[in-house]
C-alpha cells in the first residue's frame, strides 16, 4: 500500500478510542486549511505508518 500526499496539505490524526493489541487504526484528515501541525507527532505517525503498513486503515477527507 503506497500513500501519496497532495501538495500544501497538512496532516493530523485521531487515534481510535479502542485499540486492539494487534492493530492500531489511524484516521488521516487531509485539509488545506489546517495550519497548526505538531511536526513531531506527524513524523512519529509517518514512521509508524511505514512500519505497520498492513495494519493501518487510511481515509482521506477532502
């Protein structure tokens, strides 16, 4: 699964309230108007995304 992000789009995420031990689900919201982004959180999240590609569900909201 490859993920590409459009230009000028900021990323933030919501963790599901119920996380199973085997699977963590991250919901990505893509919005052009989002200005404040915690870069450390974003980098951590993308690092996890690369490690657990098969166990992550992505939803793009435009």
